[in-house]
DNA sequence: CTGTTAGCGCCTTCAA
DNA sequence: TTGAAGGCGCTAACAG
C-alpha cells in the first residue's frame, strides 16, 4: 500500500525527462522519440504508475464519461442496453455513469443533477417523463442528450426509440384480426407509467375504431409489474369479466404470469382463451405455449443509440456523417404471433 | 449553451464572498452564517452553477467512486447486485463505475487497470479467476477489495459469497435422497467457468461418495449458457443416456429449457424424469412445473456487500463496528424442492 | 464565521 | 522532439 500515490513527476524523474514527455509517451498518437518512449514505459511498468484521470480531465476538459439513466436493471431490455453501451464506450476509452430512476421523474432529476457534476460528455435517458428542472439543467449543460426506448411528444433533443402507442395498436389490430372481440387489458396503473398509458391508449383506440367496448381493464397499482402481478391481475380479470376471450398484458413477464394462472384455473391457452404480451422478452419465446407479443430488439436499439452517440461526440469512424440538430431515429417493433393466440383460420 | 462553464469563482463574485465560503455553503455540515448561505444558494440557483466534482476530488483526494465488476448484466442476479449497490451508494453521494468482464480474466484485468485511473475508493469483483496483474494492481492501489458471489480459494481480501461446490453437493444429496440414481449433469464447458466447474465437482463428489457413476454429463462450449442451451443439451443427454432419471442443470434458465425440451419429447416432469436447476432465479419459481433449485438471494448478498463496503469505507452508521483485515462473509444458499422433482415418499 | 495561501496531478500552449 | 510556465476548478490547512 503506497503511502503516497506514484505521480507522473515520479516517472519523469526516474526516466530523466519532463512530465510533459511522460504525458506524451503515454498517449498513442503523439511524437516522442522511440527510445525515450520505451524507457518511460519501462519506468511506468516498474513503478506501477497509474495515471489519475480526474487530474487529466480537469486540464483537458474531457471527462471521458457518458451518463446513462434507465428506470431499472430488472428489465432485461434495459440491462442489455446498458451492457452494450458500456462495452462500446469502453472500446473508445469512455466510461458509463449508470443511474436508476426507478421510473420516477423526481429521482431522475436528482440523478441528472448529480451526474452533471461529473461533466459527462453526453446524457442518455430512458424517457418516462422529465421534470422541468431536469430539462433546464440538461439544456444549460450544453451536452448532447439522447432519449431512448420511447418516442416522446416533446423530445429534449435526439431520440432513438419507438411509439408504444402505435405498437399496441398493431398488436391489438392483429388480435381483432384473429377473431378476438372480448379483449381485456392488464397493466400498471396509468399514473405509474406513461409507457403503460401509451400502450393502453393504443389498445383502446383500436377497439373503439372497431366499435368494440374497451372497458375490460385491470390495473395493478404497485411496482414492480412482473410475473406475480400477472397472476394477480389475471384472477381479477376472470372474476370481473368471465367471458373474456383474450388478455393483452402490458408486459411479457406479466403475460407469463397470466399463462400460469389460467393453467391453474383449468383454462387452456389458446383453445379457451388467448394471451398476448408486450416487449418480446426471451421468456415470450421460450414459455409454453409461446407468447404472442410485440417488441424491439434491445441489441439493435442500443447499437443505433451507440452510433448516434459516436456521431454527436464526433468520434464516428464514418468521416462524412452529418448530424442534424435533432435526430429522431425510429426503431420498428416486430410483431410475433405465437402459440398463445389462435391461428388465423 | 454556456460558452464557459460557471465556476465557483463566479458564484463567489456574485455573492460577494470568497470561493471558500461558497464551497462551505454547498456542504451540509459546515459552519456558514445562515444569511450568507442563503444568499449563496440563491446565486447558485440563479446562475445554474453545478460544481465540478473532478476538480473537487482532485483536491480532496476522494473520488466518490466505487468500481463494480461483474461478468454480465444478462444474469439477473448480477443486475440486481449492481442495482442495489448503485442505489445504496447514491444515498451517501457515491457513484458506481460498472464494468462487464464477460467472464474473462483478461477483460477483467483491462477494466481493473482503466478503472483504477478513476481512483475508486473500493473495488468489488465477481470472482471467476483473476490474473496476476489484476491482483498486483489491486494490491498496489491500496484500496479495499471485496469479491462477490463466490468463495475463492485465495481471496484477494474481503469476500461476500458462497461455495458453489458445497451448494451443488447439497442439491445433489437431496436428489439422491429423493431416490434418483441416474442423474445427468448439464453445464458450460469447465474451461469457460470456474463457477461451473465447482458445481460439477460438487455433483461428482456426492455421486462418488454414494458409489454411483458420475459420467452422465453434457457440456455446451459456447456462451451464453441459457434457455436455448438447455434445450440443446437436453436433447444430447437423452440421446446419449436415454435411461437418465434426473437432469441437474448448472443454471436455472438452462433447466427451464430442459423442461420445455422434455415436454416436446413427450416426457412428463416429474413423473418420467426429474429436473433441477441452480441459482433460484424468478423463472424457477414461476415455471410449470416449478423448478427444484438452490441459490442465494441477490438482495441479501448485495446488502451484506454494501454493509461491509460501508464499514471498510468508514461510513458505517454503526460506530463501534470493527473490521478485520480480511472478512469472509458467508451467505447460505437455500435449497428449494419444487415440482420438477418427485416428492419424497 | 470567513478569507488567504497553496497546492491536488495533469495537460495546453508556447517556445526552444 | 522536448521543456517551462501556467492554469483547469476546487478544497485543505491555517490564520484572522
């Protein structure tokens, strides 16, 4: 345990050069005599010198940080997003500052404020509503902002995402197309999630267009909305609306819960009743019956976000890439019709 | 977009005090005249001043960072660990530097080296083997190190985890106890994961003690080891060893894959064959039949890690907590006997 | 309670 | 190709 950390000066002294030469030797693209550089690197090795990046970024005015704010790592799509961004950024020597908003705009505001102290070079948010203060802090900071996973009505700046409203419409339309007409909706209380509200609005709009009632909905008020929520909501739905012929869940894990709940009620899916989820998580693919759902591939979304990020940070490999002041990049969700809904006849 | 960032000096000038007074006013526990503080905070608000933490930590010699290195966020237990640590640390104003090793010691070494430049105040690792250089870098850095999720033979320093070997033994013993005798093992190739190797060793040791052959094993060589791997390995096992009466999977998602594969082969679980997993993930609880497994609650592990961390950082609420040079905190995995194995008669 | 002085460890800028 | 001077924005330590 070093009593005092090894500094660049120590390396310089030991190598018989100035600090500046050490600094240059440590950077890839800088002119230093080959022999001198080798000597310096040897000394670095020997002394176990590790540069202090806080000091470096203070004078270079580049933090090497990118902030990523997501609601929760419990959602595998967000976890994947973080993982990909983290890996891609580490390739260019940058690091992610990760924060969890817990789906709360107030918590997000705190995080924005505290992360801004680290002078990140960009801020990526998963949008579920932002406070005025968050917006103003971000604006004042002058750094690029990218909102992920949604398509907000009033984007802060750049966006890489899709419309939950439209995705829910697409899925609902195909349920009608399969002949379902008494479709129930299960989700989080709308106040808890704009995302969920958008999904319900999409669902509702299609039913209304078709002249069908859209009043079969059951909400769960508390977080998280998971497998257990699906079980609980399913029971409520079937009590309140026993003649339901299909259940649309605002998320796949909940839909999986619905599948097991129905099975325990002795109902067969899809023969007695249909089930659809949202998100296209792994579980939707592998459960039995496999789950009809709609969703965006998180890998693809994260990679698009990464490309945009590189462009706004001017570290794109693509030299002649242009950048609009506000890029809205649409990611198209794909519909998966699987075993939990009946075949089209 | 500010052409030049607002500094503490700007605030000091506008408030008619020195920088030091501003610095003090911004800290909770420091003596500043109440009126002066209010005036300063008003100016801060007005100017939209955001302190630069890189500068602050350069002079205070406290980075406010803790490094957390995990293999992958795809494993929900690791994601949970990260989330809890992140939240707990944010309460005390610290931030997590997150890195993914991808289960590679070399990648881990790179991350250790690059994260050390940020002068983290502690380093948490999920141990799956470390290079000599990683160990030496960590030692030289002088910061506390906590290894998570395993119980390594040669700990670097502190440990919060459990023995995969022993957990696998416990589970295997109870399978024997249920009357199974032709048990197959499915896992990752041992070279890919010391964790997996430990599980296999535990499995093997119990069978050998019981005088049973332990040669029914099928490995998958490539990452990730997930639901699809379980499906694939299950097919191989049943081809090679058709009289197998129970399959022990090195992870729950794979065991879930085995369940669906067996179902498609027309075999009934647990009537025709038993299945056990490892990890006690959500899916083990909710799949049908629910899965016999063994595992540690990630919330509990993360909280213990957090407590230890607070103690080694001397920010524990508990004043008279003592700290050994090397704390080995054991987390006991709990065995869950569920529907995927037969009842004891 | 407040201010002054002197760096923290590195990089920018310029000159040699 | 290298070095010297100066400063990034903040806080520790001490003095008043």
